[in-house]
C-alpha cells in the first residue's frame, strides 16, 4: 500500500528566523520541499525531483517556539509526475491549537538512478476532500502552463 500523505511536526527554532524575528520565508519553502519530497518518494517508491511550486502565499508569520505542522498529500498524478498539496500550520505547543500559515501545490517527477523520469502509480481520489484537492491541483497545473505560455509570447 502506497503512502499518500505525510506530516512533519517540529518546533520553530531561533536559527530559522529572519531579521524581523519571524521564521524566514525561505526556511518555510525548504520545509515545504522536504515534506513534498517525502510524500512523493513514499508514493512513487523512487527518488523525486521538484519541478515547480505554485502560489505560495504567506498568511501569517511563524514565531520561534511555535509548533509547526507541514502536511503533504498526493492531490493528482500524471504519468511520471505528482502534484502534492502542502498545508503549513503553526500554533502554541501548550494548547496545540493550530492556524494555517500558507498552502500550495508542489510538483515532483519520479526518476530512476540515471535521472530519467519513471512512471508513478495512479492516484484515485475517493473522498470529497481528495476530489476537491485533485480539482485544485489540476486547475493550478493549467494555470502554470498558461503562465509559462504567456511569458514565451511576451518574450
């Protein structure tokens, strides 16, 4: 049975902060990539490479000492690619009350040892939530393709 989701939980540390005293956005992006990789590799059974990340919007800061939860779920699969939905939450470790700080779709491709793409198992959305996330992932993929085409048209 392939694992379709992964959750990382840890405390935000002083080494994670920027000059403003909040966790640096680049650190959060690293956590997103790591959780996404763990989910993609667990699903595909192969080494995976990040292809793109779409629309990371930071809704609230993460503070040192807060508990951080990075959830990764397979949202959609192609022949060799996986679209992973990532949700980042944080909160007080004493109460465990969590608030979402951001979410995004991150895209991975599974590769063999030589770096060539390999097929991944198909993901079939069953629950309403999985179907909603799959529709979102497909739409975000379409938007990404349109945006890339626009750049080429303008260049």
